C-alpha cells in the first residue's frame, strides 16, 4: 500500500482536491487528521487513557485496515444521509491511502519530522501564491459560513478591514516561509507541487491537473472533477466595496503584486 499527504495552507483548494482523490476508485484520502477541531484528533487529545503517541495515531491512518474500514462505514453513512450513491472501496483494490493537513497543523502537532523521516510518503504540495485572494477567500468563507459546496454560492459584497488585512498578509507571508523550509527538508520524497492559480485556471486545467495527480499516485489518470464548486469565482472588484481604497492601500508596498490579477 502506498501513502500520500496533501500539504497545504488554508483556502488553497485542498477540500476540492481531497474530494477529487476520493472520487477515484483506487484512492482514499481521509482529509485533515491533525487539526484540533477534527473529531478523530479532538478525541485523541482528550483521551487521558490512550497509550498512543501522535506518531502511532498517524500510523493508524496510513497502515490500519481497521481505520480504513471504519472510514468506509463513515463515508457510506454520510453519503446515505445526503441521499448520494455509496461507492464502497475494498482495501485490496486501493493503491494509495493518504491524508490532508495544513503545514501549521503538522507543526503544532510536532509531526514535521514524522514526514521528513518517511520518504515513502508521496507529497502533494498545494499552494496559493496570491495571498490577497487567499485572505479574501477566508473573509468571505466566514461571511457565507461555507468552506466547500456542491452548489454555486453567491457571495455578498463587503468591506475589507485594511488593518486586519495587513496583519493577515504578514502572518501568511511567514506561513509561506515555513512551507518552503519544510519542503526544502523533504529531499528524498516523491513531490508534486501544484499552484492554485494554475490548477483552477479553467475546467481544462482542473481535469489536466487531476490526471497528473492520479498518475503521480500510481493510478489510472481518468478524467474526474470534484463535485464541489469554488466559493469565490467572482472578480475581487465585484466583491469588495472599498476596492479603490484597497488598491491605494497596497500600492507601492510588498503586496502590490497581488493586485495584478485581482
């Protein structure tokens, strides 16, 4: 059994890609497993009697058949509840099992070295270069309270708090530096880097990148798209009430480059 992880940061398309992987009949991705609000890790952190280390906890997702079958049961229940078809996968048919986590979650769990020490785990590095759009995606996600949807979502226009924007861009720039340091340490691993802006450039690019990911993970590169739709497809000018003020604020500064395709 092969293993993989999608390493990313918030609002970079990872929910979409995870859904794509799970639509392939020979892949399984459990999604986030190191975020404190995610039930498995939340329960693990609260369990005072659990004898396992975080390393053993992660090993369970990558190697345990029990976890695999439990995941299949959970997935089937979720699909039935949503009145969607159930596609049960058999362990022997699956080529690669993986997870998705944010660099920050891996760091906070003290598990960066776990991945550095395991060159057999394939790394999908999904990044979003335009930090302004990434910030706005988070702002409007909180406004709509929807992180991912299979239906088109109309995002209401709103104002951007420029002081909050400045702080957030500085934090995200530091996150990017951390991402690059981690990736520089993963020298022995199979790595596929995907830039959000290239991935979601068009319907054609989405299918092309999905097929590349499938080939990278050793499965048939069939033409699959996610069931989800992107939440923020509109132009930033049409979403931000104080767009001119935003442009003037960022002009001639280190983040002015993010306005070029905004």
